[in-house]
């Protein structure tokens, strides 16, 4: 009975948060895993206490999970128990005082301008090459997440494809400019494709249905390898867009808007990448930076 009430609370909690489906799946998995851990250790829900949370942390570490995964799971439980406490289901949040291991900051992988030029220089030879070219140009031109590009519709564009209305995380809308190379590639794809059952869908597969994220990830990997490059993931183009924009403009706030980051601190990761590049240039060029053996 109590477990059923918890399940109901979980659904209400996730509904209020307006999370993406991916985040919802992670929350449900993390929370259900914790309650399964409690059941296997014969701990009743009404007997949950901080040491149960600590025991789960040790259990996750023994399973070999890295710090980032543990941090996410604890964050999921802390937020859920905070919601339960506010709604008088529990008197305390057993995860509130739990210390999690520090996450080692992992800087995103970024392509050089030369590598971006090489990737986008591939010539379309087939009908679906035009689609892939348009997809890649749009990713880099607008700094889109792969899901945002996959979900783009022709009706999402304004002013002859010069602007794109993007539905990002948390169903937040933003308007981003589209570069001339991307506009040209999109028009070429539309001219060469078969008209799908829903002509409003921009990127379609051979069945005329919206292409999947996984399919485009595989296509990009195949294209990059065929060009003699390392396997490239779509998100690397988003990172490259942000880094190259920062290098040329230094306008962090505008880049935040274009990326759809709710917090400026998320965008600031690219300043560290930019600083690393400056250090490399300094070490290479400054006469007093040369280390002598």
C-alpha cells in the first residue's frame, strides 16, 4: 500500500517538474533502484533513515559506478525525498546530508575549425547524402542538440529559413539564426527528397518517417570515418559551435541563449576550453614559454 502511494507520488513529482522523457526515465530508474535495494535488505519504507542512504551509496560504489553516475542518482533521490517531505510523506529527507564524491570535471571534446571544414566538405552523391549534409550543417550552424535537429519541422523556420524556432529541454522555446551554408544545404535536401506523408517533417528516413536520433548518430559516425577522421558524435558539433563562437565573439551571454542553457554556469565550461587553447598558443608562440632541455 505504501509502495503504491510512493509510485503515485513519483508520477506527480515528475509531472510537476516538466522533465524530458530521458530525464524522467533516469529518475524512475534511480528511485526504483533505491527502493529495491531497501527491500532486498529487508528495510521497510517507514524505517528508512540516513544510514540507509549511506548504505546505498556504498552499494553503488561496490557496483563500480563512477562518481558522475553516483552523483546523478543521489541527486534524483534527494529531490524526490525533498518533495515527499514537503508533502508530509516523510518527516525528514534522508538524502539531505549525504555527501557524494566530487565529480572530476570533464571538458567536452571539440573539433578544430579545420576538422569542421573537412567534415562539412563531403559531397552529396545520393539522395540521403543531401539530408545528412543538411543535418550536419544545421547542427553546427545553430549549436543544436541532436534531438532538437531531429525534431525540426519546416514550419519551425522563419524568414526563408534564416531563423529556427527550437523546442529545447523542459519544452523551452528559443529562436536561433541559421547560417547561409545550412540554408543552402536544407534547400538542396528539400529539392532532392521524396515528399513524405507529412511534408512538414524536415529530416526523414527512407520510409518517409522522421529519422531517429540513433540513425543520425550512426550516419555521422560513418561519414566521419569515410573522411579519414575519428568517429564523431553529433554533440561534438554543438560543443564546437559554442567554442568557435566564444573564440570569435567572447559574448558568453548570447552563446547561452543560442544553446538554450538555463544557467550561465553551464555555458562557462567553454571558457575553460578557450583558456586551454590560449595556453597552447602561448606555449607555442611566446619566446619565454619554450622549455629548454
